[in-house]
């Protein structure tokens, strides 16, 4: 809100805000003039002219005549900072320039980078002289520094004079280190302080008095040799420590590899104590021979053997119990059939398997059995390579047996199909003969029913009688297989 020195002309007063126009705007429909912000808000609330209530919209507004704008801008106003002390008056159009450049009661920031204070323009000169962040020069060395760092700089300025606390001699502060190195009254430790001498005193007494009586000075050669040897030993120990760390990492890696190999080998792993082969007894040989000669059961024996893993172990596992743990033998129990299991499976499962194939292979060979290949259990006393080679040979033998069994089944199925075809052929001929016999019987029956059985047939040879062959002559003479009955 601006304060005007004189009362403005009533023609320059907005009827909405009752103040001189600000950015005057004229309506093209009624030619009334208003402040732009005032008429925009009024039209949004009610699309009518505030003076004559005529229809009005924002599209009907346009800037007022430039003369009106110039009259308003030339009105004399007071400075907004009059309360602070500014007494200047000027045209309204000069307000922004006055506040920005010439008004002494406007707060402006300090020109120093680190200072964040706001000061009046009229107090800028005073603040520059009192600002703690102003730049100043050292009267000793002439270096430009901040006023806040002046006290610290004075204590370190090399151009300032200093006094020695031992000889009380004054010298430039920049020569402090040189004076401390040459001052005869400066207290220094003994040259053998690293070896254990605790003497400290003025520099001039070190060479004149203490050096002659110091016990460590006489054996300083030994100390130098000892220091060289200790340094060499420390270097060697550091190198050995690095080697030990490297070897420990290698040992850890080898331990993990050995553990992995042990887990992979399983029951074939032997420790150093168990590396010797146990003596072979007669009982283990007999048990192994019995297992090797016993025929294996059908495919269902593997599932039945899994249910008996908690029963008695095979005799060979008892002989080699020192090589494997009880858990390893239980895990491998399905692959080591027991002697009584062979007999049980042979007496129960094998005849049932023979009966299941009797209708396909050969009905006249129910008393024959297929040759069985004995399979020996795994021998954990050999190496892993030997066991794998034995398993490979067993797999090859099983593959050969399966191939041979498949060929025999194919031949048996072919023979059975041929026999069934022959039987079907004989049945076809028998059915055909029965059909002919039934046809003759039906013809005779029809003739008897119609009563034309004694009439001679019409034709050129009327005196010829009809001949009916006997039933036995109409039966086909196809020789069936022995044992076939119609």
C-alpha cells in the first residue's frame, strides 16, 4: 500500500479497491477502467461490470489508454521505509529504482563472503570497519588474511620476533628451528637414549661432561651391530610369516579337497590305520560263494530288500566292518542281497514271474526256466576303479541278457501268432461247413412245409431225381491240428 503526498484525482481511482489504478485495464463493452487484478477477480465471481452490471468477460478486457497509465505513474508518493527514517518523495514509477539503489534504509547483505548479516545501506561503511570477516594485512609479513584469523597468524607469523626460553635471546620467529638446533643451553636427551640412557641436559654439557661418563657410550658399537641384526631378523620373520599364511591357506584348501574326496569315495575311503587288508576267513569265503551262486530275484527284490535294511547284515559286511561304518553298510544294503532273501525271492517271486509269461512264451513249456546270471555283491575291499569296472561288466552282462530275452520273446510271440492264425483258419472252415449243413436242413424243411417235396422239378430233364449229398460229404476236409474238435 503506497502513501501519496497529495490526494489523487477521483478519475484515477479504481471503484473496486478505491486506490489509484495499478496496471489500468479498460472494458471494451462499457469503457470503464479498473485495476487489472481487481477486475479479473470480480469477473471470476460475477461476469458483470461492477458499475453498470452489463455482461463482461475476461476476453472483453484490454490495456487502458497510455495517458491514464502515465497520469497514474506520475503521482507523487512517499518512500515505503518512511517509518525507518527515509523522508524522500518521488513519482510512483521511480519506486523500484529508489528502493534498489538509493534508499538508505533498505537492508542489504554484507559484501564479505562468510558474513551472513543484513545491514542498512547507510551503515555499510561502519560495518565494513567492524566486520570480523573483513580482510586485513599483517603488519609483519604483509600477508592479507581475515580479521578473525589475525590472532592465530600473529602467533605463527615468521616475521614476528621470539625469545628463547633457555638463553633468553631474541630472534625472528622464522629462525626458531635453526636456533633450537644450535642453542648451547637448549636441553636435549643423550645420544644413547634409544639404548636406555635417561640423561637430559644442556647441549654444551653433552659433549664436555656426560659423554665421558655415559656407560652406554662405551658400547655403542655393540648397539649398532645388535640393531642391524634385529632389523634383519624382523625382515626375515615378516617374510616367514607371509609364507606361513600362504601355507595355511593351502592346507585349508587341501583339507576341503580331502573332505570332498572322502565324501565322494564313501565306503571306499580308507584311513591310514585301516589301509591294511583284513585277513580272509573261511566263513567270509563261504558266504561270498553262496551269494555269488544264488540267483537274484526279479525287479521287485530291490524294493523288498529296502524294507529289510534294519535286519541282519550280510556275512561279508561283518568281515569288512573295520573298513566301513554301520551307517555306510545300511545305505548300501539294497545292493547286497542276503542269502535267505535269495531263497525267499526264488520260491515266491520267481514262479509267479514264470506264470505271468506262460501265456505268452509257450504253453507247453511251463516246466522250463530261463537261465539266470548270478550277480556278485559289491566288494568294498577292492579299489573304486575295480568296483566301477566290475559294475560296468555286470551292466554289459545284464544288457546282453535283456537283449537275448527280448529276441526270445519276439520269436515266441511270432510262433504263438502263427499257431493262433492256424486255429482261427480251422475254425473258419468248421463254421463254413456248419453253415452249409444248416442251409440244407432249411431247404428240406421249406420243401416239407410247402408240400412240393414229391413234385418233379420243371425243366428239360423232368425224369431226373434231385440228389442231396450226405452231411459228412459237405464237411471240408481241412486237416486241423491234433486235439481240435468241432
